[in-house]
C-alpha cells in the first residue's frame, strides 16, 4: 500500500470516521481504522459491531493494499500535520506516514481479525441535510440517557409517504418533530428505533452536502439496520447503525386534543427568567409558574432557604393556572424551539404542558415541533 493525498482531505475524513470509535473497545482491533487503497482512491472505515462509518476520498494510489491502525492516534496525528501533501506506505508490520519534514511510524493491527463492515440497506429516500440535522437536534432533546431503559434512548423514526416523524421520550418529557422529505416510493410506510446519540451525531456530521440519503430495510437483507449517506469534503460519507430492539411506547396520544389555557411569551425573556429564578431552586425541585392577568410569574425556593421571583409579560387565554416544572427540562424545550415567541398550552395544572413556537404571520402555534413536559409537585 502506497498513496499520496492532500492533508486537509485526509485529516477531515480520518476525523469523521474515527468519531464513532468506542472508548473502551471489546477487542483491540475495534479501536482500529481500516485504510483501503485501490485504483478508485481511498476508503477509511470503522466498525464496532453496532455502528459503522465509511469515508471515501480521492488519492494518488501507487500501490493497492489494506492496513489497520489506531484510529484515534491517526486522527490526532493528521490534525497536527503541516499543510502539505501526506504520503503513507506499508513498511513491514508498520505504516510510515510522511508530511513535509514530519515522519511517523505506526504499528499495524491484524486486518484479518477485523469484522466485515455491513452494507447499506437499499435507499429509502432523501432529505435536505440541514433540515434533517436541525430536526434531529430538536427531537433528541427529550431522548432518555438511562441505559437501563434502552428503548427510551432511541428516537422513533416514522416514514409515511412524503413525511418523516421523529419522536423521543424519557418518561418525563416528549418531543415530536415532523418534516418533509423525498421518498423513493411515494406510499412507503416504515418505522425504526434509532439510537439517539448516533442519530444526532450522524445528522450533524452530514451537512457538507445538500442531501442525506436514508436507507432503511423493510425486511430481508439489511433488516435491523439503518444507513445514512451524504457528501463530505473529498468524497462520500456513509454510516450504518443497528436499530434498537423493543417496543417504543405509544406516546402520540399524550398530546391533548384541546387547550383550555394558553400563554404566549417572548422566548428569550422566559429563558433568562427561568435561568435566574432556578439559581435558588434546590436540586430536583420545581420552578413554579403562575399565569394570571397577562403576567407569567416565576417563583423558586421556599421556607428559610433562598427565594426568587420574577414576572414576564404574557398573552393569556383561558383560566388562570399555577403549575411547576423541572427548570432544566423546561429550558431544554424552550431552547429547541426556533420561533422568538413560544406558546405554552394547558388542559389543567396537574397535566403536561405542550410547548411550541408561534408563527409570526398569524400568531398560531407551529405544529412542526412540539415538546410535552410533565409537571412537578410544588413544595408547599
């Protein structure tokens, strides 16, 4: 194996492929990055039996070959190289890397012990890369982080014709994001439970190109996998990951069909008020929200401890209501909303609130993203 490639192209591709490497691999070879040189150029791959990453890039290949080296070490080296072409060549059981006057010699791992990287399922359709990345970032806000409840660490991706729905919940909150896409089959209807961490990282990493291809198998070859493909600097980027097993809870019915009290509030003002008032809230205690007479009043703290109170103007329709929420969960939901004005919709104080953005043209709530948050018991 011998090839020559531009430093920036190589460094970017190595960093992209190495980002999925496990911190504590179950086998030493799983910490490796597979380099494959051929007449078609370079292919850089990583795989830990769950998630694979594959980057293709152009290079001047003098000799074909394959090598497996430490992925994180190679990424660190490439990031530090001078802005000159990089040459890599296999030298016995080592790989020699030269860039200008900088020279590195890396120990190789046995390529024959590396697992076979899965193929992409058949493409299901395409979506705008920036729209998809933003939608995923909103949806993963409510995803669980408790590995003891693995189903809740995923995002349910539902494909129905020309629309995609993303749903996530950790039992205390629920996010729902809808977006349009271009399906390969107009009447396609599929669903998958994708690990939230992988989905969020992948969507964010594939914004260099204009589109992302989503590949989800309906059955047969590739079932249990989802693939994402986009264009990165220098070539194509492709990720696959195993789907989570288990039944995602039927959460759509949690969104109420009616609103008895609604309040529209300036998002930035509310975020700053929640941050200030919650400074005196003890851990795992709620910030109280009281909606009355065109004002939202926030309170935190009780008894002999520190206390805080602040008011924010609000456009309120319906009966007065007093409730309370985990301040960080409330901030997470507010931060995921795009619009400068947010609507908080209630049925009653003991039931969840639904947060959504308010459209600037007609003042109606935007159904594209909804964030449902369970109330917390207020201290007396």
